C-alpha cells in the first residue's frame, strides 16, 4: 500500500526521529567513520522516499534503511580517491550485505550508548560535545543547532567537522567505558545533556522554537539513557531534575513576556503529571542509596515544587542539601545558591558575605549579580542593589528576564 508523498515524508521523518541514533550508531560501528555513516544514512533516506512511494513501507523500515545505507557506503568508498586502501573494508561490507539479504531482518544492535560516550568524550570541548550529541543522537540538523546556539550555519558546520576529525585523529575509542571509568565519563555525558536542557531553559518566549525545544531534547536524551543504562541513580536523578523543572515551564513568563520568579509563579499552571513523574523517578533513584550531584539537585527542586505556597518552602532542608551538594560537587554556582538559601532562613549578613567572596569567580554570571542586588535591596543598601541590577541587565541574554530585572531595579 502506497502513501501520498506528504504522508510518507512525515512517516520517514518520524522513523528518523525514533531510529536515527540507533541506525547511525550501528553504521559508525561498522564503518568507523562519522561522516561516511551520516552521508550513507542520508542517501538511504532519500532512496526510501523514492522506493516507498512506489512499493509502500517495508515490514521493517529500520532494517531496510540500514541495508541500503550499507550499500550506499560501499558505493561512496568505491568512488572515493582513497579507495585503494579500503578494499578489505568493501569486502567486509559486501559480506555483511549478503548476509542481510539471505536472512530475515535482524534486530539492529543498539550502539547509542557507545555513540553518546564518544560524542561526550573529555577530549572534545564542551560546546562541541553538546553540538555533536544533538547532531548524532538527537538528529537535529546543523542549521537547527546553529540557531539554538545563535551561531551561523558555516561556523557550526566547521565545529562539527572538526569534532569528527578529532575523534578519528585522536583515535577516541567507540565504546562504553569500563566500570572503573564509568562514573567520571558518565558525569561528562550527564553534564552535556543538562547543558542542552539549560540552553532551552534560558530561551525566552517568542525565541526560536528550536531553542526552547532543547528542553524537550534534553529530557528525551535522558529518557533514552535511562533505557540504555537502567538502574543508574545519577541518570535517574538528572531525568527527575529536568522533568521537575520543566513542569513549571508554563508559569515562567507572564503574558507580556516578563520573567516570573519561582516564588511568584501561578502554581495552578504547573504540570501535575510531570511533577508526579519527576517525584517518582527521584524516589527510585534515592532508594538505590548511591547519592550523587544530580540526585541532590533534583531533591532541591522537589522541595520547591512540593511547597503549596512560597512560605511553605523548607529552606532549612534546602540549605542542608546545598551543603551536601557542596561536598559532592563544589563550585562557585553551588556556593551562590547556598548563599541564597542562607538569606532565606534569615542569615542575611552571612549570605551577603558569602556572595561577596564569589565576585571574582562569578563576575560574568548574570544570576550572581541578580542575587547580589536582591540581598542588597533587602539589607537597605540601595546603591549596591541598583548597580548590581544594572550589571545583571547587561549580562542577561533574555528579553523577558531583562524586563523583570528592570522592574526590580526601579523598585529600589
């Protein structure tokens, strides 16, 4: 049964969204070349539009795409100038293709875990890890990733090309790390996924949908990782953290586009289904009794979201959790958030002292200056408050956030 062209295009897009990472990972394992695998899969996708229009969907679209991509890779290798040294590779690929023809379509091995660890290897700089993960696992186009990072297409394309070349030149292994290296390498992967989420979280209303949609990309990647490596409490902690944060998405901006801080949000706009899911995931993670930084951050988020009113927020418990987080993953940002918690329990002098000590480390970090301004305002230090608000406004990249900061400054 054939499909009308628009319906078929939508179906192929759906298949690629669901299976692209798995197909690409299998091809990279077979070919040992990121670019060749991507090009071959693109060839297969284009051929699918032609063949499936005539013959209808195959029983196993994913197996069809993998087999055709393998043949496309053989064709590309044959035509390449470097063919002379790849005769053995062509022979091996042809044998794999012959085996695939003579058997029922096998289940495609899921090598996405190998792929995401490769994309997030510490040898690559952080922004490159994010871009490569979005391209290979998430399936975003170079254009979409460039828009998400406010880069031009050519610069992002060059970044991705350099990353693939470095993986090849540095012989970064295409494998899941050993147990001894698992925790350190996993933290790199989880950090990349959380940064993807935060790129979307900092987008304001009306900004490019692909940018704000990065929240969904981050959650999708964490869900995938939970499926590929079940029972890991830090993966669950990250997923819980993002789901609980995303539950508040509809309440973060008002109708004019101005930011609405957590303590003044309309809690009836929070997504209760996501809250229930996030809390259940966190409970599962904590029950494994292997605490980690993402679980602690998720627990802090849970305390915020479980409070019926801002006044009900258990700031003493939040402070205790920040103390724990400081022991697990010390950083200036954690110290900043701990200082805010100190102010909330009434230790304003101690909080301001803690903030002042972070000035050099967080000079270019907008939330630091916003917190500095708020605590100075509470303490009646109007000049410091206004100056800090001005700095926060200058550093903000979000128009809705700027509008809110201006309103706070004008209150001083």
